[in-house]
C-alpha cells in the first residue's frame, strides 16, 4: 500500500512541473512587461535632438488636464535621409481600395516592442484601430483589418465612411482633410495616408465639435502637422482629457491634427542609436497593434 501511494504521487509530478514551468513563464512575462514600462523618458526642459531631423520633448501633464507625462516627438520630414513609412501589410492590399467601404484583412496583430526590434526604425507610433476589436481576440498573430483608412505606398486599404484623411503627396506636402469620407484625390494620389477619427485642431485652433466630450483622463496618441514648416508631431499622453490633449498639442505648434487609436493601444517608442536614450524608451501600453507608423532617420553626429 505504501509503495502504491508513492507511485501515485510520482505520476502526478509531471503535472506539477508543467504548472511550475507555466507559472515561471508567466512571472517572466510580467517582469519583462514592467521592465519595459520602466523605460520611461525623463522630463526635459526643451526640445533635444534624437536623430537628424527628430527632436524629443517630455513634459509633465498639468493636474487639471490629467496626470503623468506627455512624450512629444517632432519630425522635420524634409530632412535628407528621413523617411515616413507604414507597416508593410501581411496580406495583399486591394487593387482599387477606394471603391471599398470596408477593409479586407490586412495585418496580423503584433506587439509594439517586437515590431520595433524587427523593423529598427528611429521612432515607432501606433495609428489606426482594427477590426474585430474585442479584447479576447486581441492576441498577437490574429488577422485583422484596419478600421480607419490607410494609404500605404500609394495604395488605399479602403474608403472608410468616417475617416478624415491625413496624407502626403509626391511633392512632400501634407494636408488634413476636414470632411469625410476621404477624398478620391487623396486616396488615388497620396503616397502615404492615415485615417483619423476627427479633426481636433484645424489651422492652429481647437475644433470643439470634434472632441469626444470624455472628461476622464486616458492614454492618448495624437498625430499633428505644420505643413508650412514641414513638421510632423507625434504625441503620446500617459493620461489626459480630450480637451487637455488639444490644449497641449496647440501649445507645441500643431496646426492640424487629431487623435488616433488610444487607450491600451497608445505607444510611442524610440529606436536604436538615439542620442542620449536607450532603444525601447517611450510610452507603451498592453494591447498588440495592427497599423503603426515608422520614422527612419540618420543618427546625429557624435560629439
């Protein structure tokens, strides 16, 4: 009887090891997540150069607007050697995407830090929402379509009824359309385009009608431009209200812009060879991503 009991105990040992291994793996994942969360950019007093044509500013968010920090990246897109590029699709783009109201599946969900390591850009920022959006389907590797319109290397994903299109033409000029759906001109002539949810800032002024009215601070990603000075602004707020986001964006110099996918999707990360910063420094959250924008830039000369 004693020997039989020992044998039964031994038969359960493999399962105990599986649980131990699984638990250890979970602990490692949690430690890795919080380790990356510790790569938070420090507050600085003024814009500082990261790469040629790319600067960084990190400010505290006033308590009346939210909490945490604003990470702002300023990109002068006419800088020699600098390029803006969407994530390459995992599935083919339609030949005439402007004729579709709903996008085909385009991407497999991907973790932001993995994508940063894979592509090695200077700057990484999330862009559009995706479908299906349910959290239980938001698993890396799952195929999804983009909710808002994208124009990737001159080809449109679809013509989403409620997207306002931010796009660049072949001459290097950018514009943010103030009507929806995206214009056929934009979809057929843009070299790169991003569908956004509403125009929060137009000609340097707040557009109150485009704000969600949400008073609670949440993580937010904002993309803005100053076409006259060929400047792109990429902003990640740790927690801020809608109105607070617009107020701080205008103060930085944004002339036209709006929020893109936010909340758990907010990511703005620095890549390798940035002056004074480790790779993967930035603002991050937990959700995997479909669409994201990559900025490629040359390193600054060494002192």
